[in-house]
C-alpha cells in the first residue's frame, strides 16, 4: 500500500490526530507507533489476533513502526472490518466511518460545502470493490461494487458488476436520445491487483451514477430505478422486464437485405445531412467548451503534481499536516468538479452524434422507400404489386416514427444545451474563484507557518 496515494478527509485528521497523540503521549505527530503499541491498541477494537496481524501487515509497509498516515490507514481497515467488510488494502483508499472513543466529544465536523457543492449532490456512493472468485483457478473471477443510495428518507444498498452499469448505459442511450447521458467509464482489461485502476473505476462509476441521479429526466427511467433499488436476486428479472419493452423482431427477407444494403451505400456516398440551426449552435458550443475544459483540467493536474513534488521536501514537518491534507482534499474536489463538467459536455457531444446517426438512418429509409416504389411500379403481376404496396406502407410508418424521434431528439438536445449554457458559466466562475481563494489561503498559511519558524 502506498500511503502517499491515500486521500484522508479533514474529519479523519481531526479525530485520529488526537487519538495518535494520546497513544504516543506527545502532541508531535512526527512520532511513530511501535509494533507492540499498535497491536495492543488494535486489540481494544474487538479484533482477534489474526485480524490484528492482517491489519498490521497491510499498513506497515517495510517498517516496524506506524507513522500518523499509516495509523489512519489502519483505522480505515478496522472500520471496514467492523462494518462487515474484509481486511484488504483496497479499503484503505475508501473513506470509512470514523471510529470514536465512547468518552470522546466530537470536534467540529469538516464542512465539504466550504470547498465544493459537488459533495452535497452526492446521493449515491460506490464502495468496494470485492473480488468474487469463480471458474477453474479463478479464470472467471470478477469484482462487485457496493452501490449505496440515500434517497430522501429511503436507503438502498445493492451490489453491482461493471457490466450492469454497461447495461444501464445502453438502455439510457436507447430510450433517451438527445439527452446528456454521461460517457461510460473505461472498459479496458486490467490486472486483478491493479488497485489504482479499480479505485479510479469506482470513482468514475460514482460520478456517472450521481450525474444520472441529478438529471431531471434520466433519473426517472425504469432501468435506472432497477439499477439502484433492485436486490441482486431480482435484478436479472428486472433487466429482462426493461428489455422486453423495447424488443421487436422483424422478419427480413433476402430482397429486403439487398435493398437496405443498397440504401446504406447511397447514404454513405451522399453528402452529410445538414444539422438544424439550433443544433449547429449547440455543436459549436460543445466544440468550443470541450477542448477548453480538457486544457483547464490538464493544467490543474500538472499544477497539483508540481505541488505534491514540492511538498515532499517538507513532508516530515508534520505541523503542516492539517494544512496539506485540507489542500489535498480541495484539489481532489476541484478535480472531480472539472471531471463532471467534462462528462456533461461529452454527454452533449454523444447526444449530437446520436442525432446524426438517426438522421442518416432516416435518409437510408427514404432511399429504401424510393427503391420499393420503383419496384412496385415495374411489377408485372397484381400479387407482387400488392406485396410491394404493403411493404411501402410499412416503410412509410417507420419513416414517420423516425421523424418523430428526430423531432424529439432535437428538442431534447436544445433543452440540454440551453440548461448547460445557463449553468456552465456560473459553475465555472464559482470553481475558478474557489480555486484562487483556496490557493491564496494555502500560501498565506504557509507564509504564516514559516514566518513563525524563522523569527528569533
């Protein structure tokens, strides 16, 4: 476990710094706990001997002492264990319930709204993952995530695989064309011990689900309701129920196949269909916003990395722990805010691509209709003419249905673009203002700290 990669909350710092000072009998957080002191303390948390050894081996690294950071990592593992989870190093990367002494009075709780409004909208938490061994020698093993939803007075806790999120995304794309559906997290194949990638996927899943939850239309979808509320036993049945609503099987003859193939090539070689003026405006917005947001995100990441590198020179001066952890928490929140903004714009971009694909399908059906009409006119016998007449009627119905889809998709994109434009500038202004204010506060704290040290 790389303790430098673990993000601790201000609440954990507030509670555990006092506990650590009590155990080391010193207010100096630079001191370390010995193996004996640590194990004796862990036994007071109702852990048996084997569990104490597991926690110790998971957090100690190559040392026989625990620093303040590693002590907090150990407390996270203990908290996870007391909540029914296994003792795994991956649980160190996820904030857990703070363990308190019964006689202790809680200090002032860290208010996340000081840094970002994002956490207030985080109604869905994704925790884990947990490895489920399956198949010969674990060849079919997979990870499951705990999805916890706090919906007003209701509480839902379900277990989902990543492929379940993939199913949800496909259902949303199928039934909610033109809406800003966030992009699906990366599907890349990974090593089972790739803790960094698993933690990244967990965060992206949580961001995705909260964006859908906070969307006024997508949150009402039957697929999303099933995903966050249905128990694992009933979920597969719920998925089939949702899929049956959109299933339709059409018999396609060999002649129809050739007609569609012919129309496809005609559409491909024809000029690209023109976008309506309103959508051209939305497309221009997306083309302008997305590169700018990526540049801002990249610049912020580089600045944060530089800040981390420069902080290593003073990482042993643990009087600065509170300042550093607060700054690190703020950087994480800002990075998440930027990621959300990027995902919203990418959702709009995907909606525009969906409209373009639907428009091409509409043109293709028109080509198929023209071909059917030509065949009907050149047919010799009455029976063939009647068959073509029936196919023409069906084709016209499909075109009319697709035209309605295009109109609705255009309306959806226009509304999404207008809403995004109204909120984007204010959110970005708030984000950058908060970033500048926090940086000023951080450097003022640094200046104050060093000024006190160099005074005679």
